């Protein structure tokens, strides 16, 4: 599926997303740097193992992406929502969240994000719960990998 948004093209799909474009977005977001060659395939595999994904293109340049992990029935988790820094503030991120929620409109949605993004997700209709009342437990394998010298 393709759709147009403010002069950009949004593609839906989890296959054929070029690893180097994904890596460039991760680098721009500060999520990756100096990825070893043997690990670069992960930037394609994360899409192939996701339930849904959307990428945003300005001609042949990928300027945004989002991928979702879901059971496709009851719950979904937005894992990686990235918009290239020079394209932020144009509503691209909000549009990507809207497209995701349309895939499972009556399901429970969660966003894997940092507190600095809470206001953005509130504007998209998400609630930020009082974590002293309930919350999500997390184990971050990448942090452990860094401690062990694997990243």
C-alpha cells in the first residue's frame, strides 16, 4: 500500500526495507553508531519480524519509519518510531501513529519510548499512566550487552 502525505510517500510493508536506510535513521536518532558489519542485517530483520511497518519516503530517501510488534488481535507495541531530524515538526510521526492504530483500532496499544516522548504520544491519544500505580516491566538486553562488551 502506498499513500501520499504532504508531498511524501508512505509505504506499508515489512519486507524489502533497506538496512542502510534504517541504520541511517537510527544514527540520526542517536540510537546507533558504528554498527559492526556482522550486525547490520538486524536493520532489515527487525522489519521482517514485525507485524506491521510503515516507511516514509522523499523521492528515494527514507525519512521516517515505524514498526509494530503485535498479536494482531488484542495488543500492539510501537517499537521504533523515527523521523529524520530535518523532517520533524511536519506531522509525519503523528500520521504514522494514526496508521498504526488503524490496523488494530479496538486493541490495546503501547509505545516503547522514553519519557521525553510522552507529550508526543499524549497528543496522539495515548495515556501516560502513573507508574507508581501500574506500569510495564522491562529488561533491556542491549544494556547488558554493552556491560559485557558485545556492543
